[in-house]
């Protein structure tokens, strides 16, 4: 029975908090159990395929390490089981020959067998995929790219029942490729720096240590070659790297949006073993380490909080020797500052930065503030505008107060001639949001500011409200503000940390306390999830477009509106105050 399978037991243990795991892993396990329990309308787990995979894994042998000579079936850890079962065995009800997942994103600490795990997936697919299938791997350099080839070769040569047939090798292992003779399926490692990726037709590809890739070219080139493949699969794996500006963080952020329900994509399977709070907690000075750097609490308490190690290193929970080694590495990182960056990024999956950035809000807190309908009639509202570059997104937000709550609505504007380009690059279906009336397409390759100006002039009529003031950033907005000023009070909002800190703080507190309301707006939720905050030298917190992971124009516009509301209204009884 499926309930007795190792993958199911691991997922249940995670969900029931019997096995320590970070929240995004919990969410992925919940999705897995939902399918296994028959609660999905679209997908089911093919138990016959799973039995076949189990049988193969019993014949594959660990080539080296602490469990050398044992079967991979007996040695596989919980996260590996749920990956094998989910990615290879969950199929579509309408077409059981088609697998659900097309992308695997695996974020896990170093020495958690991530490359070995994908090598095992490659071997399984070598045996199971149709004839003439092609498998590729790419990494920042040739040595890394060949690591998966080495792992495949070692497993095969250690597994005589799989490797040989009547003492004749079933596999052709050459310097540049590995081929399974029975179906001519071939695996080829590629070197990012030397190999052109275009023109390849991969059934399956691996992008390894993606955090070290200079851009997303290799991944997108591989994906472009999979357009006509029924069961395409891309495996994207890495640890954290010292900077958040890399292709892997883009993939991770997208996967988080999927798991949070703000991005609709049922083809993504992700296991994100990064400690809870590593990106979202308030930055503080790590005085106990006698440094001048800023840390989030997750970073700050890495010195004594075992959960950080447990969340980033699932294998260590099952292999005591690895756990003991991690404790030794932690002790060394505490004592030797030069060892700290490597330990935090590679073994804790925490981005180690001097001045830290953090998520603006917890997306779950925001979604708890969603309401079906806001009655705007006869309210006094404050309008915030973010007029970005003419070829980028623009946003207009309105805010009002009711019994200590902030009520809000935000509309996004995009250049109509760039919608398809933006859909592909940002992985956002803007046409969907245009149909939902949360986005307005205007202009061709650039925003038509006239449409934005006209929208603001019609807010009172559209919502049945009275505009108290319009807040704007001087950049790109002077001409529009002059037009609005003929009818309304316009206020220039200086985009400086000491000005933006109070409304940023107020808005985050109101959301966290459930004192914020907005009508369903998935595009707004995406903007909030993209938003990253940073601190100035006085620890003033503000949303920064530069360090955010995508478009945040709707959040910026809302903060501008909240600034006006905060300046204009002081509620002594409810605890509201203008904050400095």
C-alpha cells in the first residue's frame, strides 16, 4: 500500500512535524499527500511505476561512502524518496502517459547528495524513457558538469546486475557521453563556458550549482529545446551563494510563489531546504560575534539553533556521522570568521551579506487580509502613484481608513506591445490580470501616461470616493502631477529611507496584525512577495526595487498612499501615530 511507502511516510512525518523541515518543504509534502490520498482532480500516483522504480533501486548499489556496497533502495533518504515518487510517478488522469512535473528545483545544503540524487534519476530514466532520448547536464565549469557523469558511471559500474548482460556491458561509457545500448538513450555533460546550448533537444537536463551561473542562458536554452517533448524534465539544483542576484534565486523565488498559491503553475516540483526566517526576519547587529555586519535572526542564531542545520540538511537527520560533522563545521565557523561565509551559504542555505535584505511581509499574513468586496462609497481616500520608466510597469493605489484598518486597492499599468515579452521574462500572465481588471494595458512599447492620468482623474467617479491627496515620486511624475494639481492636492514624497520608513513599518504591522483589507488581487500578492527591504545606517527600513526579486511597483504605490494617510490621520485611541 502507498501509505507504507518510504516517500509517503517521509511526507507524513514532515507534515506532522515529526521530521524537522522548513515551511516550503512542508507545503510540497502536503501537495504530495493530497495526490497520494486521491484528493486531486487532475493527477494520481501511478503505483505500478513506483514499484518498477523500487525494483531498479534495489539493483543499484552505493559505490562509495559510509554505506558503500548497499542498495540505493536501502540507503535513500526521505527527501530523495519523495522526489523520485513525485517527479517520476505522479501522472495526469486524462493521459496517464504524461507526467505532471516538468521542472525540479532542489535547494539543499552541501553534502546532501543532490548531484547523486539527480544522477540516480538519470539512470532510472535511461532505462524507462523512449528510445533515442537525450540527457544533458550543464554547470558553471567543466569539472562541475562532469560530476554527475562521474556519479552515474560509479553507480553503474558498482551495480553488475544493471551494468552487465551476460558479462557484456549494457552501457557505453566514453569520455564525452554515456549511452544505454538497448535503447540508445544518451547522456552528454556540457561545459557552460565552452559549449553552445542552443540547438540541443533534451528530454531531460540538469543545471547544477545554478547559483554560480552568470545568467539564465543555459537553463532557457535547454527549455527551448524541449518544446515537442511529452515528458520533458529540467532539474535545477544548487546551494545558496553569497549574493541573491543569480539565476537560482530567480527559480527559487518563482517556486515559492507557486507553493504560496500566488503563481499558477502545476508543473513545478520544489524542495527548498532553507531555514525558516532566513530571508524574512528583521535585520539586527550580530554583536555577540563581535562583527559589524547585519544578520537576520535566522542568521544571528545559527551559532546555537540546531533547527537551522536540520532545515538545510535533511540527510543529516538520518545519518549521525553527517550531523556530527556539521556540528564540527559550525564550531569552526563560530571561531574563525573566514570560515563563516562558506558555512552559512553552503551548509545552512543562508545568504551571507553585510547589509542584509529581507522579505517585506509574510505572504500568508497578506492573504489572510483578503476580502470579497470593499464598499468604497463616500470614503475619503489617499492616492499613491508609482510612475516608473515609460517602458516598465506603473501603478496607482488608493487607501482609506476604517476603524483602525487600512483599506486598499491597486491597479497596474503595462505597455501593451510588451505583454508577450513580459509574460515570458517575468513568468506572469498579464493578460489574465487584464481580464481580472487588476491591470490596464496602454501604449505600445511604452506606458501611455495619458491613460494613467485619466485613470486618476476618474477615481472619484469610479469608486464613489473623495480624493484627499495624491502622493507621487518626483522621478518621471512632474508633468502628471502638475495636471492633477489643477484639481487635487498633490504631494511629492521623497524616496528616501527616513521618509519611507514610517509608512513601510506601519503597512507591515497592519498586515501582520490583520488590520489591512484588499479585494482578491493575485498580481498585488506577487508584487508583495517580490518586495525586499533593506536598511540605512540608522536602521530605517524601506522597500528597494534594486534588491527586490521582480516587479514591486504596486507595493511602492501603496506605500506612497499609506504615507499620505499616516501623515494626515492620528488615531490616539487605536494606537495610530505618525512614526519617525
